[in-house]
C-alpha cells in the first residue's frame, strides 16, 4: 500500500475525480480520498496516464473541496472479504455491512472484477431449478447455469415476483446445497424494507446474501454492486460447492448509472445516449454465471430489466436478450386484469429449457405438455382477436372451446397467489386439467401414452 498522499485533484464532476501529475498508477487500482472534513471515500482508477488519472468515487464527489482533498493510491484492486458468514448478511456495493453487524473478518479477499473463465472450462447448463411459479417452471423452465432475465415495466410487480422466487426457489435434489445472492440497485427505502421483511419472515434470510444500493445512495456505487455480488456468488459456488441463484434488480438502474458516468467521462454516446460499450459491459457481468468442469457448484442468474415505456427494443433489454438465454416478459394488460404474476407466456422463452426437463429431471411428459400448452394458447389468442371482431356468438363450437381455454389458462395457470408455491408435478397436473377441456383428437403434440396416463377429459 502506498504511503504517499497527493493533493493534486483538479476537477470533480458526476462522481469522477481528476488527479494530475501522478505517474505509475495502474488501471483499476483502489483509491482512498480524504476530504476537508476528514471523511474517507473509496474509489477506483478507471483511466490512467502519466499526466492525468481519472477516479470513480463510489460515495460521489459532492462537497469535495479540491484544495483540501487528499488522494492515496493503494496499489491493489477493489476486493471483497469472503467467508461462510456472509450468508444471512446485508451489504452495500463495496461490501460494507448495512445490517448493523460487524464487518466480515477473513484473510480471504478477492477482487470484485473476478477472474476470466476459460471458455473450454465451461460445461453446458443442465438440471431443473424449481421456482414454484407455473408460468416459469412449466413453460419457461430455469436450469442450473442459465441466464434468464425478467423483462418488466414501470409499475409492474417485478419486485414482488423476484421476492417470491427468492422465497420459493429450490432444487428437486434436496441433498444439494442451494443459496441465493440478491442484489438490489437503486431501490427505494420501501422496496428495500419489503425485501428484508419478506426474506426474514419466510425464514430464507439465513441462506441469502443481500447487496443493497438505495435510490438516494450515490449512483456510481451501482456500477460495482453487481460485481461485488457476483464475487460472493463465485465464492459460494466454487469454494463452498453450492448451487447459487443470483437475482439482480434492476439492471436498468445500473445502465442509467453507466450512462451518467460515461457522459461525465466524455465518452462518445451511442443509442439513446448509452455508451457504445454497454453491450460488453453487460456481458462482463452476465457471463460470470455458469458451470465449470470438475466444480460441483454453479451460478444461475435472473436479472430484472425494466423496459422504459414498455419498449422491448430499448437498448437495455435488446442487448440483454443477445447475451442471455431467453426472457420472462411481464404484461401490463394481464396486470391491469388483476392477474399475478402477469407473465405473458407467448413472447417469453427459455432457450435451455429442453436441457433441464423431462425424464430424470422433472417428468417424462413435460416437454410435450409444454409444447401442447403453447400451441393451444397461441391458437386461443387468435380466436380472442377474431371474437373481438365478429363477436363470440358467431364462433364455431370448437373456437368457443379455445375461448374457454384462454380464460381458464389466464385465471388458473398464469394467476397464482403471491404465497402459493406449486411443485412441478402440480403445475403439470394443472396443465393437463386445462388441456382436458379439448377432445383427445385436438391434442396432437402429446403421445398416446401421455393421454392414457394424464388426460382428464371424457
């Protein structure tokens, strides 16, 4: 650690501090900044040359008196102290406790930037994770090592859905160790309290590591919080051999903070003012999840992305979709009908679902049941559109079955209580109950053995 302190700060803007005439400084080094009141702030070098060093100050640059600001370069990266005691704790983006308890004392410290994973060392994501939510488990199944974002909109209940997933997520193989890393970026006090109370009251808090950045905390802290959370997840997965589910809410707040800092740096803006490196920056975060050869643990990720103006082509959800393996899309129309969770199953997709369901994972009929359910609901939506034009009375008897099915699907399969946890068996049995509205000859995507075993119609 350097013992030299410099008082050559010349400019502070948007959470960035410019220090001149400091040679030999390395990119990504950790920095301590002491202001005129003796308060110490943390920072990280994000641009370095012999003439000028640019520092990202995580606590912000408000009230800095540049003439009385001392800067010390610590010759080390930003690190997180790690031990099994992080479970059940709450931290800020720098790993400082927010729960009033002592800091983690451990000799094991790791850089929050993580280590590069050799692509050849990765193994394919497999095996089912049960969330207890029918629209996810039945039709957009989550598998270990997958990145499956939730695309939402302003005012939609993505926080309630994220909390429900944390409470209910589990492995069917009960012998496996399972933990959750929950990271909240730019949330309100009310939302942070909601998450805390939900996890404590349900008894899952002891198995959860929380990282929280509030809406009135410095926005630049949001840039390091996902990396800090994933460093904790990597420790739990690859050192303690646990299967870890990482929930990040809301990555739109992260991207907004990145845009703010890139503008202050003078970077050339791209789509809607976001920096051109938004894609690679998001990929740097998302690609830290997965599975590695000869390691028992795994990291699965469900980031929440709120779409500005419900626009799925907005740069943040658009680029997220290129990096991840599917998406869960929330519908404002279903939400306005009082349906929770308002998951729109038709644009939702899990690209790795086929590798985590079926015999030995969920149930042998699961792939065919999901395909049949999708086909029936897609046709039912077309029938709804037709009925809105010509009227339901003009529909054929068969088309009326589709209307009946669509209403039952929304009210019984999509809609479920916030505290209602459905097993995968229960979800599939409910799917067959709804499909049995139709005669057997209309169920063309399932096998005769499936019909003989699960069909409930006449």
